[in-house]
C-alpha cells in the first residue's frame, strides 16, 4: 500500500537546488547520486550553454559533492 504525502512547493526565496543551469551548461536534468572511495558524485544530463536546442545533444555529466554544514554542495563541476 502506498502512503499519500503532501507536496509543498518552496518559494523562490527558500528554494535552493543542488544543481541548476549556470554560465557553462543548461538543461541540467534528472540525476543520480553515488559514492566511490568515500567521495560523493552526482551523475546527470546536461547541455553546453551554446547548445542547439532543436536537436538532442544532451550528454551525461558528473560532478563532485561535499557535505558542508550538514548540506550537500556541488564542489567540482
């Protein structure tokens, strides 16, 4: 049996995504987190900033994560 949960959307002032578009890449998509030798990594889809959005040129990407003040933070992209 599934348990129903309430979804609460955070306001822009409190919403802090782990990963989002920046000056180098856009369309950062769904992701998975993994750990290897004590280091955390986020594997995701993205496009280069100058991407031609008319074709599917997404690539798999990976970045390193750290826990800083009990919060996950992208440290190396």
